């Protein structure tokens, strides 16, 4: 297949990117303990993948409260900022670009992970199904505590401080994680947001927190260095929404006022219900770049770009197992399969030891 568009240049915000293949955010739970600090192994992993036009980091907790899984990195301490600095240096030494994904998990946490064993917080006191991955093993999720109205400014402040810290760590920009059932998504969708104050009920109210967060983050970075990730039809983390098209059409229209670099859309992930959703409507409404994600191959990505459905395509699992994914796609080389047993936690096995084409030929 001819990947003419996939390997053509394109600007993203004010960055000139050499092609259209983006590395999707991928949680790998391998930060140094104690302190959730990015380390040299993490730097090697990202450097290996720097042939991506843009790397989006694994989701990174903006505060201790924002943490939901054992061993995920943070961006709220001096040691973490320093650790990330080594990663941004490594990626920049390869002339690539890297954005940090800013993450608050909301209810997808556990008191065993929280400071002073506090309950996780959420828009409403509704538990997620399943179990949390903690340092003490898998524990049943608890009913979270609904945030008080007067606590919401402190959530917004956490995003602002994390955005400042990411800048200090040398990132090229940040992606606001409003997807996959975490705090901002919990506010957006009506299955998790049952509030009856100005942050719940109408679509206007449910999108309020996300828009407030975007505002403070662009105050730090400027719109051209900020993206946002959404998953309109996602059901991961027990999510549901009665009218996703109306909700996301409204949100994306409102996002236009910020002149963001990109809208990153998880179009499918796991067993979500995307058949009835028109992603092209979001693409049409949005005034920045559209990054498509979810189950793409090189061929599907080229088709999406060629038919003007997207500007960039992000690859998740394929990047775990193929550090040189763009070159493999270009050459039509077979891809290594990803091993789910080594996705979360562990050492270099299943992390930095996947062979690239160069390794295979030596
Ligand atoms: C191991 C693993 C970790 C992930 N971690 C994140 C994450 O930190 N943030 C996020 O927004 N999505 C995360 N995702 C979702 C991916 O970014 C992506 O949306 C999903 O894998 C679908 O894309 P793909 O078909 O190209 O893999 C993760 C997926 C996997 C498999």
C-alpha cells in the first residue's frame, strides 16, 4: 500500500510534524518507588519510540488525589519534574516532540492509594464496577465521595499547577485527559454525574468543569500547545451517556474558543458502542487538528486521512510492541504482537525489549 498521506508533513498547533503517526498515551506502571518518579528505564522506552511524529505520555497524575493505580507517574513533586526532564531530553535528542497527558482519575481509585486513606472523589457517590490495582494487590472499588461545590476550584487548581510543572519538565505541550471514565469524563457523562448544582444536569453544566480546566491550562501554555482527549462512546470504567452526540457536539463547539492544537478522539476501545455515533461531525465542528484513535492499522489510517476524516492517527497497542512502528508501517513489515501480561508493571521485559527492524537484522 502507498502511504503517501500518512508520511506527509503537517502542522499541529505551531509544531511542524514530519508525518501523521502519533503515539497514543499508554499507562505502563513502571515509575520508581516511593514517589511515583519517572526513571532512566522510562526514558529509554520513550526514546525508543521517538520516531512517532508526536509522543503523548502515559496518563500522569496531577496530584496525589488524582492517582488511581499503583506505580503510575505523577507531575506534582520536584523529583517527578526532574525525572520527566530526563525523558523530555531523551525525546528531544531524537528531534521528536512529546506532550504530557494530565490525569485525575476521580472515582477510579481506592482509599488504599489515597493520602490518609481518604475516599476517592467523584461528581456523584456512584462506584465503578470491578477492582483497583493497588500496591496491596487488587481491591474492590468503593463508593466515592461526591465533591462539594466549594472543592471544585481546588480541582481546577491541580490542573493548573500540573500544567506549570509540565512546562518546567521540558514538555512541548500537554493533553487534557477527558476520556476513558476518569474524573473529567465522569463529569461529562450522565451515568456518573447526578449533581444538581451548576456542574450537573444540563449539557452546559456537565461540560463546565472541562471548559474551566481547559481555560487554566491554556493560560499556562497557550492554545497551540494544548490538546484534549475524549471518548464519546466509551464504556470503559462503567461509563454511560444517554445522548453522546448532543453532548460532544456541544463540547467540541465550545472548545473552539480556545484554539487548541488538537482534539484526540478515542473512537473505539474495548467493547464500546460506537456504531450510532458520527465522529465526522466532531471533526467538522472542530477548528483544530483531529487525531483519530482506536483499532487503526497503517491502511485504515491512510484511508482516514485521505478521506479527510482525520489529520493524524494515534496508535496505542501497536506502539507497545513496535518501537519503530512508523518504519514498519512504511515498509509493510510484520508487526510484533503486544503481550498483555506485561502491559502494567514490571521491568524491561515487555517494555524496552521489543525488537525493532534494526534489531531483527543484526
Ligand atoms: C496498556 C494500555 C494502557 C493505556 N493507557 C492509556 C492512558 O494512560 N491514557 C489514555 O488516554 N488511554 C490509554 N489507553 C488507551 C490507548 O491510548 C488507546 O486509546 C487504545 O489502546 C486504542 O488504540 P489502539 O487500538 O491503537 O491500541 C491504554 C491502552 C492500553 C492497551
